[in-house]
């Protein structure tokens, strides 16, 4: 939803679960996402909707029994032709990850290697992708710890992960992800397991780094408050499909899909009298993409007979606003 070409573009991406000796089952399907330099795209939805799998697919990091079933993932960097990550060799992928692509994994408590000092873990990426000497990589690791707001970086660079708090570990993860000034940063639930104050600090840090480095950021979250504060564009995912995509302003002022409206209605009000929360009835179905009907039909309060007979396509309903819902089919036409 921007005039400039995206730095990272996912086209018709579908992920399959293919257990050994069993039939393959699709987990996500028809996923189209475009990440633009200096902007943040938030991918939101309940747990089990396919957000983290999509993040791994964007990095081409899927491991068996998961695999990429369909689609292309295009990476564009200045002065080079677009590259399809699905067609790169293992060596080319290793060069892209950490170099042009950075990722903050979901759990800071387990993502770092407990056997190595945090400075060594940051320096590893610098030596592999930038060819720095051991001394230069160490000095740059200290600078990165300072950049992400860790006090006494000269001392902390020699610390092991167990010696750091959860918030400090998350800052180390961010330092590793941005060490080589990547064009794309993927942050998968970057504030999981952190208290509210630390969450705010981490999100502010990501905003500052995104602006300073001009990164395109994919923010995976289920927290709509985080989305409102940090995203330029929002894609809403349900049962492995994008069901709505819009600017953050349009999504919060005029949500179009019943699922999006249900997510917003389940939030506690910021002011006014207390009201009972209105959760979406039912649960996200087991992993697997429905083809014959709307993926949300079983929980939708506005379901129609045609919703059981066909799957609505993601359709433009307003400038920079798309929804996959038959309620808007007439408007779109």
C-alpha cells in the first residue's frame, strides 16, 4: 500500500505441514505481504492463526515437518536485482539472513545460547557477514549494546544470558538482529514475557531503530494496543489467511471484517464506564486452511448462506483497504 517497491514481498505464500509418512496439510495459504523501507507492517490475529509460521516463511527458515508449498519471497536491495529467497542456495540464504534480513525471535529467555557470552553471540554475526576481526567485532558489539540501551556495555558484553534480565536479553536479541543494519527486520512477538514497562521501552527502541536505519519492519503480535502505537499498515490473519489489510488508521476507525471487529470489541475501553468484555465466541479451529467456505464462518455473527458455499477473496473496499468478506462484495463491485 505504498508507491515505492517493497523491500520484501511475499506473493501467494502457502505453508504446509508434511509429517513423515502422512498427508500434507496446508497451514497458511495465499499470503501476500509487502514491507516498505522505514515503515512497519503489523500482522495480527489470535494464537494459532499462522502468524509465527508466516514470519519463519518470510526468512525461509521453515524446518520439517513444515515446508513452503507455494509462493515466492522477493528481497530487493539497492543496486541489485530482486532475489527470490525460495530459490537461493543454502550459502546464499545464510548470507542474506543476518545481512539483509534480521529477526527477533519470540522468546528472549530461550533464543540466546546459554553457553556463550552475549558479546560473542553478537560478534559472530559481525564476523560472518561483515568480515570484521575478532577485536573489531568485540568493539562493535559493545557499541551495539549501548545502542539498544544496555548500561555498562563494556561489562555486559562479557555476561552470559542467565546473568541478564528478560528485558536485557530482549535488547541483546535486538542488537544481534540489527548488527549488520539489515534492510528488513522481523519481530515475532518481541515483548512476550516482559512486564508492561519493559514492553514500552522495547517498542520505543524498535521505533527509534527503524527510523534511524530505515528498516522495513514486520511486527508479529496479538496485541492491538501495540499495533495502534507502532504500525503504519496492518494485516489481520485468521486460520492461515489474510482476511483484512488496511492502514492502521483505517483499520481502527472503520474495521471491515467481522473478525477484526470482534478483536477490537474484545479490548477493554480506555475511558468511560466499565463494561463486560465481548470475546469472540468459540475458538480458532485446528491448523489447516479451509477452501470451500469462509474460514471465519463458524464464529461469525453475520454469516450468510453464501459464506458456507464459497470463500470470499481479499478485495479492495476503499483506498488502501481490503477485506475478504461477502458483506462488502456489493460495495466493491
